[in-house]
C-alpha cells in the first residue's frame, strides 16, 4: 500500500512540475494537482478497506476478530461507489462486501443455548453465499432436526475465513467447531453426535475428528457420523451403498432440472452431465474415481466426474473435456458435486472468466451448448435422507418418520413439530416447539402458542403481499401456557393452515410496530 501511495504522490508532483515549467499555465497546474490529490485520497481509502479485509481473511479466530469484522464493514460503508471499485488486496476485492448472494436474514445460525442433554452438531465447511447456505446447509440441518425432534440441532463451520466474511458483511455470527463444542459443554450436553456434511473422509474430516477428540472427556458419549459418501475404500473399484444412492439422487435431479425425460433420452440427444467436485491431494481423492466407477456400473454412460483441483489426475477439466468429446457428446450440462453451490460453483464452474469450466468447454469449440446448474447437493431431499441415515447410525435412535395426510384421521388431533427459520419466531418453550395438528374436512391446521403477544398477526405467504390482503390475516387467540416452574402466562396463539407435512412454506409475521417480516416454516410429526 505504501508503494502505491508513493507512486501516486510522485505522479501528482510530476503533473505539478510539468505545468509550472510552462510558466503561464497556473490554472491547469491547480486543476491537475487537485485531481491527482483526489485520486490519491480515493486509493488511500480503498487500500485501507483492503487491508481491513485481508486482516479478517484468516483461519484463526482471535480476541480482536469481532472488532475487526465491525471495523471492516464500517470502513466499506463509508466508501463512495468509485472508491469501492478500487478495493484490491491480497484477498480483498469489491465482491467481498458488494456481491449480492441472497438474504442472510433467512438463515438460522443455530447458535442458541438451552440445548438440553442430547445434541446433534452439524459441521460444515461453510459458504458465504447466503442463498446456498439456506438451501443446502440449512436443508440438511432441517432434515435432521425434523427426524430428531427430541434432540437439539446446532451448527458449526470449519472455515473461519467464511465465518468472518458472513459476520463482517451480514452481522450473522456462526460458531466455529471450538465455539460450538464449548457451547455444548456450557449447556450441559451429555450425549453429543457430530454429523459432518463433508463429502468424504478427507483432510477436513480428519481435522474435525482431531478437534472433537480434544473434548471427548467433556461428555458422557461422543460419536462422529459418516460423511456423505461413507467409507473411502482401497482403490477406484470399491463402491458402497452411499455412493450408489448419491449417484442416483444427483443424476435424477440433474436430468429433471435440465427438463429431460430421462438420462437415456439425454444420451440419445447427445447430452452429457459433468459433475464438478473440489478435488484433493489427500488419499481420499480415490473417492472421485469411485464415483465415476459407480456411474459406470449404473450404466450412466453420459455422466462424468471431474474436480477443480484436478486430483485425481483423470478428473482435471482438460481430461474431462477430452473424455466427453471422445464419447461423442455435443451438449454439456455442468453441475457441482459439492454440498453447497458457493464460490466454486458460481466462479470456477459457471463464471465468465477464461479459466472457468463453462468458458473452457465453450472455448474448445466442440459443443453446441454448455449449460450450468448452480445447485448444491444439500438441497436434494434424497441426499438429506442419506445424512439422516448416517445420523441414525451414530445415535442408535430410529429417526421420526414424517407422516403424510393419508395417515391422519379425520377429526383427530396430533402433536406436531413447528420449525421456523429464526430463533426470534418460535413456539413457546412451554410447548417444547410443538403445536396441535388437526385434520378437518381434508385440510390440516396447526395451532401454536407463541412466546408472547408481540406478534399480532400472521399471513400465509410473503410479507410484500400481506399488507394488501388483510382479509386473509390470521387472527390471534389468547392462550394460557404453564411453564415448568408452575407459573402461567397469557400469549398469542394462531391456527395456521398446513398444505403438506415436511415441506417449507412462507409465513409472514406482523409485529407491534406494524412491520411485516418474511419467515419460512415447516410442520412435521
């Protein structure tokens, strides 16, 4: 930064000396010097923000991290639009704060206390892409929470770089592994199950195991569940039921999203599906080769497995392009083989830069079309079910099955889970997160008691539509709840229509101050 500043100052001085030497050009000297000073000031301000961003682009959390995140965001907000475009550091760029990745308020960091004795800690690498965090990581977390209503589900990320990014930009605080384990200890958790959302038994998984082992004597029982693809195996020929189930799930989803009738029809049409993983130098890299073996054994001739890092070697983009071309396919659909559709999916796969996979397939000139599906594995229901099964293996407890409407009896009332996307909007603690679900005239309704009377109306749908549709506002009832210490309180309750069990739906809330807020909820048995 000092070198850049000195260079700018030297240029400014050069302008001034040049015009002074002309003798009669005093006015141009003044204008040029002023412009040069303004340019230097802009760059100095941008460089200051770049330095602040680089300072939090680190993998270690310190006592200064919170203050550093706040300082970086405040400095960014103080920049002009012109100055923001000048931000460039070792890691910093205008996208750090400026890129729109979705609404962070829809995410639940799952860092609440009052956990109870049984906890499932869902550990992910993490992503700063808000929409993907909600759909992919949040999708897995919600599936596990629905399957284990009597356990508290909490979150941890292994990437402090990502945690800092989200905190600085969106003021959302997500626990790292150490913080999450400390939280569990402080809350008196006795039985801890750690469910990684990692793809395989790679370096990240090994680091997680080592971190959890440091806390093994803090709990009565600690178990770490399998990652998505299960055990690695010795060589490329070894596959397992997890790999088979994942292969079927992701191919089915990709074919559907492409608007094709079947994988066979896609092959007839000359379409190949390329799934892009991360790649690794860890010995678990054979997992990618095993996934290709699995695709081959399932008869998926037009499915190819590649990696960003090109490890193993046959998975490099150059080798994948050659393989697809040699097989005679003229159309390509790219999709990430990653739990989240974050930076790698949006940039390395689908970006406009020359070195993105999309650009490289296009530059080859052998393909009529190259399409990108930006969707993580975590949002696929069948993938979520695999994680739930792994959690079940670790807990030794059979997950709660989600009932469907056909299994409910007309006029009967059932105790159901009411799950929301925010710790600020939930069922009263006296009701343990549950409401009364009733089926009447073929339609389901759940009655929930909230924590107070601060929420005055609900609306099934988006907040933007609520104000103009007052006739469909849900009106409160007055519910008396009794707490474990025997005290009682009157709070607002609501009868909420439910279209389907186990499916997210929009439910806006109106607070005392007259503002509507968007939320997403689901109901399960």
